[in-house]
C-alpha cells in the first residue's frame, strides 16, 4: 500500500467532498481521521492510474523486450550465479 507523504512542508488545501453519512459516522466512531483516509485513498488511486497509463504507453516496448528475451535469452545470463 502506498503511503501518504509525511512531508510537513506539504501545502494542504481544504477541499469539499461528498461522502456517505454512515461511513463518516463509523469512521469517526472508530477514531479514523477522515481527511487522512481520503488523502490515502486518493494517493492510491493516483498511483494506480499513473501505473496503468505508464504500462499502456510502454506496452509495445515491453512486449518487444519480452519477445527478445524469449528469442535470445537474458543478456549476461551466462554470468548468473543462481
């Protein structure tokens, strides 16, 4: 799981979000910091989307490299000690 930056110099910005009322009540009852939990969820979503886009943008190169390895093997494989 990605971690929210603990950078104390990070600028925090008030933002309005709409959340399920019962979910917020349960979170508060359990002592969960709703802002931090939302921030963590957003951080995870941003990270996942960046990964997805990188994979899509580099799919052709990744497939070409995989094909190269299948055909010629790993470069420097003869030096592997395991």
